[in-house]
C-alpha cells in the first residue's frame, strides 16, 4: 500500500460566472482606496470593503480609459462646433454719433445723428431699431448702413437706443446704448466779491460746484472735494476778476467771476497841479489842511491833460517827445506829504495827451492817434492818443510804474477813455472790438502791474458813464472790477435842469450828488469797488461853490455811506471850512 501525505484536496474550479464576477471585483478595488491604477491592465476601482458572501459584495464595474477619452472628445467636439456656429452667426454693429453711457447737451441732442454699420446688407435690412423701447418704423437704411435722427428734440433725461439683428440658433443679436440728455449748466456758487483784505495780505476765494463737474480758475484746474467744495489761495489779492468755469459731464458750462477787493485806506483829497505844488502860496494852505486832518491825501498831477509830465521821469519817450517839465522832485513831494500825515495819489491823464499826439503824428506814427473820419488828427474835444495802440499804453504804464518807484503808492487814471464826441466822427486805428474792451483791457493790464508793486489803482469816469459810458469806453461795471476805486465826476454846475430827477442841479448840489451817487452804487453793486467821486469846488454858471455847497455834497455822500472824495478847483484854492478837522 502506498501512503501519501495528508493534504487538503485541490479545490475545484469555480463556475465561470463566479470567476468573472471575482475578477471584476478584484480589478475594481483600487479606486475605492482613492487612486486610479493606469497600466497595461484595465482600469481598476479599489474599494476597502471587506469581502463577504458573494451575494453581498459590491459589483465590480469596468471603466475603460477609451470610454473617458471618447467622452472628452465628444464634449470638445460639441464645444468646437458650437463655437464655430456662434462665430458664424455673431453680429458686429459699429456705431457713430453716440457712446454707451454718454451725456450730451440739448444742443448736441438737437443735432444728433446716429449711424450704424452692419456686417452685411442683409443684416441692415433685417435689423430693427428701438428708441426708448419704442420701435422705429422704417428706419433709414442704405446698404449696410442704418441712420437715425430724432424726429423732434429729445427731452432732458435718460434715453436708450437698441438694435436687434435676427440670427439662427442663438436668437436675436441685441445691441443697446444708453445715454443722457442734460441741458442744465452745472451749479457754481461763489461770491461776486470777497471781503476786502490788505493789499499785501494772503487772500482766499471759496465756493461750491456741482458734484462731478470740472472746475478751472483762469484756465487752471481747481481741486474740488467730494462734496463739491473748493478754495483758491493767493499770497496777495489778485488784480482784477478771477474767471471760474465749471463744465459738467455733458459739456454744459457755467462761467462766473469773483474779485478780491483790497481794503482801500480811504481818500479825502484835493487836486494839485504840478505848477500849483511848485507855488508856496498854493502849496502851504494844502499842507495846513493835512496838518489839521481835514484831508488825508493830495491828488498830484504826474501827467496832466496837456500831456505835460511834471516830474523828472526816467521814461525815455517822455524826454524824446518833449513832454517833461519838472515842477517838483517826486520823492521829495512824497516825503513832505507823508511828514504832514498824508499820502500822494498820482494823477495821470492817460489818453488825452496833445504832446504825445503831435509827436506821434509828426513821426508818421499815425496809428497812435485818434483821427477824424476826414483824415488828420481829431481835435473837436481835445487831442487823444489811441488806447488801442500798444506803444501808447506802454508809455502811460511806464510813467505810472516810474512814479511808484519814486514812492507813489496810488495811481488815479484820468481821461481813460475816447473823446466824448459822436462815435461816428472818429477813427480808432486797430480797434477790433468795442471801446470798452480796449479801456477795460488797459485797466486790467495796469492793475496787474500796480498790484504786483503794492500800489492802488483808481479811475476817473465822466458822470454820465453810469448810463451811457460804453461809446467812449467807460463801461462802469467792468471798470469797477479792474480798479480799487472809481472817481465819477460829480460837478452839479455842468448838468442841465431835471437830470436824474433834480430840478436845478447847479443850485441843488446835495440832492444831485445823492441822485448820481445812488446810480453809481447800483451799477457797481457786488464788485467791492470803492466809490470816491470828484466834487465841484469852483464857480460855474454864475453859482459859486464855497463852504456851504461843498458841505452839502459831502453830507449827501455820508448819508450814502460814501466817505471818500476828491475836490477839484482849477485855482488850487479850496474851501477848508467845509471839511471837518481831525479829532
């Protein structure tokens, strides 16, 4: 007998179905552990579940790599096809005349023309147009272009334009532009004049502007905070008006101006000619008036209405044309007047200048001279140089600056105008704008020159200029914004009966002064300018103007809160009794 070792019999092969089930399960197990095994064998999913009876074991599933790749390829293909279809049906519309989100003025809206350009004639023909969600019937179409103009002015507010172009698969291609019509200028709040400041002190201008608007001052950008507030700062008060311009998003503009007036020291003065100052008999009574505090200044001729320069100026042209007759040493005059408690106001008769006129005409410089329509020098109301001529302006400015360099801190321009004759009887060479533009331009230029040197600027006006000054270049409101003080000539003896509602101006000096000064205050309101009128202190039309008449005019001024004035007497003799002494 052959004995064999004891061992377990070999198991019989499982049925084929069980074998396949086990194989699938084995190959699926790795995925359950959280990883994929890629190799030469099929993709296996591993699971950590303990094996149990076959009937309760998870069924193994095959995920073939090829299937995944095929799915991805299918998705990519679908996306590619979709993109190709989309690009093939995409619609381009170029537009001119409006931008999405734009704001336009009512003026621009009235001229609005919107032009659409499509990819093809067919698209333009099939497209529909809607304005403010209302379809436009039969819009103008020409080839690949569509054009729309508002049939009536668009109202202020929000608007929309929408173009729809039909296309297959993806529905209509919609293009929409929204815009705003704004015809209201931006709000800009700033005073027309600030409180006066010292001529050498820092100054500020503050205001508010509409949110979102851009602001400039004399063309320079101004920083504005989130609430629209702004402040302009200056080392010293600027001469003349500051022009502020606000521009909103639509392009509407608001322009205004503001002046920074200086604290003028006041003016109670008498006029003195160069010859008069050289005479002790005329000069000494004036010095006594200064000592007694009856006046605080003298208005001294630097260049008079005859064109004579009364001091030894350094301006070469004055010597070249023979204008200089030195009646005094200007620095000595300034020192003397200041020693007596006053100051010198330098009077310059600007454009009424026979000496300059004759010299310029003789030299062939005819453009520097006011001419008659018949040719030659105009002399019906005095011989005037031409304020539109740059050399003429420079001559006067040079004299003023030279006087300031000699110690004068106050320049009063007289005869800063054209002749008072009929405008159509004179010729002003080079005048391309209004006479007031020329005179105001000269004052603006001079104001800047003098302010930079710490000197005040005044201007004399003819009395009627408050109402009819433009023909001779004296627009009082504009002059006021380019001077520190204005000196209208209030000489009641020159006025006819009934003027400004006064029956007899010559014999009613107080009433007439009140009427005319009231008018000047109305015209210069809001400019910050000081009004310091010329008062009559001489006989005219048989009426003598002494203490009583002068006093009546001064009292009338005080009632209007006007404390500055100048007395005029051709004889340089003044009614001291009409003036209150100091203290």
